[in-house]
C-alpha cells in the first residue's frame, strides 16, 4: 500500500484539521490540510489528493464544500480520488444515504471525541485499493464487450471470404477450360481456311494432311500442356481454402465463446436529471433493453459518478440546479478519460438554441421530452453500436 499517497484533509476548523492530520500521519506520510474556504479549489488542484477527507463538523458544510469543488474546479472530475466523510452520530443515516448514492465513497463515525484512528486508516487503505482497480484509463466493460462482438463477427466475415474464394477458384477453372476450347476452335478454323485456300496471299498448303497433323500436335502437346500446368496451379488453391477453414476453426470457436460472454455484459447508461420522476420513467422505458442504468440528480453528481464508473453512454438533461448539462458536457469532452463517451442531451420542446449549444459542447445527439420510446431506443442502439440488442 502507498504510504506516500496524497491525502488532503478539508475543514474550516484549523484545530480539527491538525488533529486529523496527526492521526493520519501515524501511517501515511503525505498529508496536507485545507482550511480556508476561499482557497478550497486552489488547495485541491495544488495537492491533487488521492484521498480527500472531509473533516467538517456538520454534514451540510461537507456537502457545500464538495459541491463547490465541482462547480468551480476544472480538475476535480478528472483527478482520481476517493472521498471520506468524518461524521457524528446524528448524521449517520443521511451520510449512509449519500454514500449509497455514490455522492461520497465512505464515512467514519468520528465526532465528537471518538477518534477511531484505526478505522480511519482502514478506510484510507480501502479507498486506495479502489483507486487501483477503478482507473479511468482502463476500458469499460462495455467497450471490451463491443470489441468482443466485433471479433466474433470475424466468423461470418471469414466464411463469406472463404465462400467467395472457392467460387472464384471454380470460375477461374471453368474459364481456363473454356479458353482452351476456344483456342482449339480458333486454331481449327484458321487451319481450315488455310487448307481450303481462303488465304492464298498469306500461305500455300501443299500437304493438307501433314498440316492438320501439325495443328493437332500443337493443340495436344503445346497449348493443352500449358493449360494443364495452369490448371494444376489453380487446383491446390481450393485445398488451401479448406485447410485454412480447418486451421481457424478453433479460433472461431473461441470467438463464439467470447461473444457469448460479451452478451452477459450490460452496457452502462448514466442518466443525469434532477427530476426523480424522469429516472423512473426512463427506467420503465428501458427495462427490457439489457442495460444497467446509473442515476445522478445534478451536474456535480454526474461528475462524481464518473470518478467511479465509466458509462458507455450518458443521457444528459440540460437544465439542472447546479451545473447545467451543457457545461458538464463541455468539461467531459475536454477531459481525455471521458471525451470518447457519447452524450445524448435531454431537451424540452422548441429549444433549438439549446440543441445548437449542446452540439458545440460535444453532444452527439438529443432526445426531446416527453420521450418517444422508439426514437430513444433507436438512438441508444446507434451510439452503443447495437449492443443493447440481446439477440445480436
């Protein structure tokens, strides 16, 4: 475990910050504090913590601080970190709910005067382990599944090319045989013209029987011999096609198994909307689409989710109370770990200016409320590469 992991303790009470820092320093070396609300963003961006400890004496202050980071910082959503809250007994239920919704990562009952240092150290260890296994640079399960489906598609492609190769070899063989017959017929016609004296100015045939023997010899021993050589070279190509099919058969079977495993991986869709009714509605519309839906109720919440999950598609509402959807989209497209995630904006009727601004920010498409089920599903198929279809 990294004992030099970057840890930042945030609070407005200097004494509390120093207390927590000293406790954490019993095991970890690189611990900084942030106590000035005016410098909250600067401190975070300076220290870039892997573990952020919110040591505020009330939950409301901790929420306000963290929301402020997401509103004002351009780095918080791309800096991999885990957030721990030190709470009191009265806030346990609410803190549990926030952590369950993934707004924060973990909590420790700490105030007043509990100071369970071993529990705090253990929570930091867990947070650092999670960071190792949840790197945003790693491909998502959905991306891996999409590539697996592409690999599995090689079976059909190889079969098509194998069939075409066999057909073309057969056509080539027939063409050779027909060419041999055509050349023989042309020679016979030319021989007949010469023998019948139709070309007196060109050549005179004194011995017709001998001339025909020479023509027959030319056909049998020269032209036919060369055509047989070419045919002999074409013949093994058909055997090569069959041998190739047999050699790739085990790999094709592996691709089939990979595809079967990929079908068990459900694409992850992040739904960002501050209206719980819209969450429920989208859940009902998409319940049979083999998807895993993850919800966020605000722009800051969405950025927080992205620290832990890598969705394959984002449905982004435009109008939200903290950071609007266009700004969230702009931030994600400017961050390399998230730039490739397709974002479909959710807009109201008649908001053409919003559509234009969304496209400028990097959104790939939009859907209009109230949702048309067929339109919504068709667009999700499009930007998920058809991975929502369990029959594929």
